[in-house]
C-alpha cells in the first residue's frame, strides 16, 4: 500500500486505513476489521508488498457483479467523460483500469475507485440512517413536551407485556371491554417476548422470520414500541445485522395518490438509500415498518392477481404493499406491521411468520410508569395509591396512554385540589384532562396563565365544541384519522390547526414538492369518545339539540303534547344514544355512552359550567331518575348480554348501583342460590362477577334459579372462569354466540366446557366453532352429549380438531345421532398431525360395525395421541370388534382405556380382543365389556388380567 493510502484515516475510529476488506471492497482500519468486518475476507498490513495500486484496482473491479461494474463505468463516464470516451460498453476491467491510470495516474485512479466503493457501502448507509433516525426517535411527545420540556424516550420508557402468538381473530368488541377482561389478577401463562427479539426465532427453532404482525388496542404502545426498537438500533444496542430501517406509517401512505416504484417510495422516506448500489442485494438487509394498518384507507386485495416483482416498476401504493408483504418484492427485506386487532385480519396468515400481541402494562409495570413519569417520589406514591383505590381507573391503566392522561391530571390536581375534587370516575378524569389541556394551550399560544382551569374563554368554548363535533361525526362513521377537509366541515381553521394539537395529534411531513397535506387523529380513541359526548351533551343543554338527528328535541311532538307532557331534551338525547349504542354490532358507542351519562352528573356540570351558556325556559328540569329508569328498562328488554353489561357501566357512571348492591347483599348473606333471579338481577350478577378481580374456578349455571332467558344473561361470566358447567340449562344455538365470544376473548381463561343436554343442534356447533379454532382459546375439555347433533356436526368439530390452534384433549359427543358417516368424517381429522385429542366419547351414537374400520385406522396412526375411547351402547357386534382389534394389535396403538359395554359382543368378539391384547400387551389398562356375552372367553380375559406381562388392570 502506498504512503498516501497509509495516511488515510477511518472516519469512525480515526485509525489508519491499513486493511483491505475483500467482502465489502473497501479500505478499513484494524478496529473495523475486528468489529463490523469480523467475518469478512481481508488483506492485512503491508498491502504494498502484495498489491500495487493498479493491481488493487483490478482486484476491486473484478470482484464486482456484472451490473455493478456496468454502473461503475456509467458513473465514471458521467463524472469524467474524457476518461472512457465512446468505448464505454466494450471495455473490460483491465481496459478500464488502463484508461483510468492514463487519465488520473495510479493514485488518483485508486482514490476514485475506492470513493465509488465507499459511496454505497452498507456501513456508510447504516451510519447516516442511524444518525437521522436517532434524531427523530430519541424524544417522545407526551403533551408537556410541547410546552418546551423535552422528554427522552429512554428515560420514561417502561417495558410492556408483549406475548408470542397473538390471536388471529377479528375481535369486534369495544377495546375498553377487552382491557377490562385482561385485568384479572391471575393472568394465564403466555409466552412473553422482548420487543427487540421479534425477528429472532424461538429457542430450538431455525425458521427465518421475515414478516411480523404486532397487534394491540389503541394506545397500548404499538407506535412507542416501534420508536424504541428504532432508537435501540440507532444507538447500536440491538439488531445490528439490519443495515437500514425505513418507517412507513399508514397515515402518511394514505396521502400517496399517484403511482410509485418501490425504489421511489423508499427513497422518499429514506433518502440515505439513494447511496445504496443494489437494494435487492441480499447483503442489504432492510427493515420496513408499516405502523397503523387500522388507519389504512386504501384497499388491500391479497386475492388480486396484480403481480409486481420489479423494484423500478411504477404502480399504486396498495399494489406495492401487497407484493412486499407477499414477498414478491424485496424478499430479503424484513417486514413489521402494527395494527389494532379488528384490522389485523386483512393480512393473510400465510404471509405472516410471527404474530405478537402487546397487552399493555401489567400491575407492576403500571406503578413503574408513574415512578418514572413523576419525578416527585412522594407525589408518585400518592397517585399510585389513588389509582388503585378506583377499580375502573386501575383497569384502564393497562393502557399506557391512559397512564399518561392520568399522570397529567393527577400531577396537576394533587398539588392544588382538595380530596373531594380528585377524579374517581372515567368521566371526571377525562373532563379534568380536557380542561387542563385547554389551560396548557392558552399558556403556550397566548402566554396567559389561568389559576382556575374551569374558566374558559370564548375561543376555548368554540375550540372544544368544534373538536367535539369533529369527534362525534367521525365516531359515528367509525373513523379514527381524518384530513383537512374533515376539519373544514366542522368549521376548524386548518391554518390554526397546530393550536388544536394540544388535544389533537398532528402528523405533518413535507412531501418534497409532491404533497403537503396533514393528517389528524386524537391521541386516543377514548379522548375522541369523551369529546364527542361533551359535544352531544352541551349541544342539548345549550341549543335543545339532539346530536343524533337534525331536529331539535321534542320538535316533532310540539303539536301533540301539552307543556307538562314534554320530555326532557337531555332525556331524549339519552334515549337516542342508548338505542344507537344497542344497535351497534361492535359496541363502538359503548364508552361514548358511559361518558354521556357521566356528564349529566352535578360534578361534571360544575366542571363544564362555562360551556353551559343556554337556558331554555320551556325545558323541563332534567332528573337523573329518568335516565336511570330508562336504562333499567333496557336491561330488562335487551337480548344481547354484552350490551347489557355496558348498561351496568352506564348505571355506575350515574352513581346508581342499586341492582349491583342487591346482588352483593345476597352474596354476603349466602342466599343467592336460594333466590329466584329476575332478568335484571341475572345481568347484575354477571356484571358483579365480571368486574371482580378474582377468577372463578368453576361456574355452574344450574345453581342459579332463573328462567332460560335469565341463564343466557349469565353467559358472559364464562370470560372469567376456568370450568363452565352449562349442562341441562335449556340453551339454544343462539346462546353459542356468547360462548364462542368467551373462547375468542383476549386472555381467555376457560379450560373445561360442558354444554351437554341442551338443544344446540348442528347450527349451534357451527356457531361455536370459531371460538374453538381461535388462537385465544385454551379449551381442553368439551362435552356436547345429547345436544341433538348429527353427522354434520362431525364435519364442523373435525375442522376444529385439525386446526393448528386446537388445544382440545377431551371430546364428548355421546347420545347424538352421529351414525357411521359422522365417525368416518371425524376419524379423518383425528389422524391430522395437529390433532392432540386424547379422549373421545361416542357412546349411544347409532354406530355399527362400519365405523370400526375408521376407528382402527386412528388406533394404528403412529402420531395419534388417543388414549381413551368410549363406544358403549352402539351396535358394533363381533364383526365390528374384530375390525377394531386390528387397530388394538398394532404396535403404534397407545390406547389405555376402551369402553365396549352393551355392544352385542359374544365369545367370537372377545377372542379377537384377547388375540389383540396378546399382540400388543403394553398399553391397554382398562377394558369394559359389561352387558355383553363373552361366554367361555371371559375366563381367558380374566387370566390376562392376572398375567404380569399384560398391563390390563381393570376388566368389567
């Protein structure tokens, strides 16, 4: 190596570049050689004695791929057209080197060659990408940071509870209800995973993980987890095998209306990649992060046939995404998608290599967050104590965003307010948060400081109502993100939108001359729901207006009712809201409804007194009793157990716990099982059990004296118990919807389920199956005896057994008219590699000898886990037992218990059994031949029982 080269220094370590890396074709220092280039092929020291400058250039260019060499020549010709001239295409490596040495001399030519190599090296691209992403990710915006206080993510970040193998279900239940159900003290054992390990295969597995889908409800920490992952990479703490990370948030991608090539799209979001010579090179390991699938506003048609394999081909953004996720584009790239649960099913399971679920904070993590977030340890301790004292607040703190909101409110109030003013309900907490944010907004934008946050200026009132109208309109439509046009429709001046960002998160990116549009969303869905409720409540009080329809309250009745017969406008609004919420299939108005009722209390009226400007002399004074009675009426009429549970939450917001207290009193006195429960009492009991911190070991529905309709109202309790006995309860196929929902629920606890002796029919089993096939289901025992099932149900049950998610070990289908056809269908899936069934009960199922061939095949199947088989009271006869014995005699058979009572077996059939046991004596321990006619063979079977070479322990 020449003296000039010896004097070149490594930009990273400031050491001499005295090593040549053949793998990356670049000069490096000795520190680089043992760190980033540890496993690469290298020339060490005294390179001048091995290669002169011309030879080194030849080695460098000859090891290039053909397309890279062509690109080198084109680039050289663009920068130095006099060097290669018109001979560009025909020149080989020695020819190019000769031309370069002629033009620039040896040292100049070598410098140009090495510069070209260095421009696109993964090391340089990684370095520049890390620097840019670190600047963007090292801070976190938590509201107060907008007041000039910088918050470092690493200081405040609290580990989240993240689990492997999240649900593949579409859970349409309101996300707050989902959170309430994972808040039990005794959480089930999942497989936790660290956020930095999501692309690492589990221990003992060598599978490559390319695409990861992360699910979690709104505000649970998906985006912050992405931010922390990027920051740790940028700071060199984890995942250093990744060359570059490209964040591609869906709320930004929504704005891309024109066609792009993948290269154009990536260069737009990560300009550093322009320096990469070949983005398709397997050495160029990229991670593309698509955050917020639920915010995606373009269709993702994975069934379509629009194929794209060329990174330079222009097409629509949705086609690019589909082909990226399918692996048609950049198959070597890693893909990370985050989504709320309801939208996650848009991605086909075959395109995802790992699903993880962010569950939010565990109880210890909640406390850790407050200790990190609040620097005053005494204040932090008081806040934690207060949060624990309110069940509803403590539950909501599973959501990190709610922890932040609570910390914002309580940190402000616990220094100034008296004990009576500290918020204890969700409505009070969110209302205080609204007022505090308005106060912070005024301090930031107007330099005003108001001692009393309840005092609102005219501009404050207008802002709250406009944002409330936006929240209400978008909530009705089911939209969580919205654009400038949506703001304009609500009278919001888009040019002043940054002022609204105290309450409304603004995502703004300069689109490099293409787009400059803004995207808006509320910090969390619950804040949108609260503002929507504020808008509806205040509009009614001030303007006599029902937000759910265009007419003013009571306007339609003016000609029909006397003054005294007028309904309170607020009561009419509550009626409309309840009806709308009960009509919702996914409960998207459930929390809005709770907030709306909470705002009608005197405590909330006091907080928002400055917003209440109207006075309608014709409006009869609203009384809380009207609404309470209406809710109780709906509790008595409503058929959906889930919607009824939310109505109890509404009563709680109205401070009416009369039904719940009545049930609790019966609990304490021990008279609950003796009492005839009415429908509303059944719903109250379900609410009490669901809101308890304890998990029920067993829930026996028969113990409660009530009507069949009352028992159906108790079914939501399945979400909070391990064993459920629902036999002999007059349940129908309709009831299976609630049972399936319990199995599909996040953190499902149910392990044993007995639905025997209910008229479910085949239709009920079909409704039940999505629950059994859910990744959330951990059910091990299912009893469906005497449920009026036919062979059709065997097809449905078989699908569940072969599902990769199936955890069933015991299945009881006794006393159903399954017939031989049903068993044949069932046996096909019993031989599936994913089936883990250990016990099968088929007594009294109208079976004959024809089904025994199929059962014998299962017994012979080498991977079968079947250990117990009950066939009592079926007409199998000797011919059937002879066929069955062929399976028993097979060395692969591991059956331990066989029931053949009352199957019409004579001496001939018993001889077959004795022969089979002689061939395979090592497993069968119990054999029931009662109510048959074994004749003289009974003595031989008894002899087998006494023979130590046989494992048979019990013979009937």
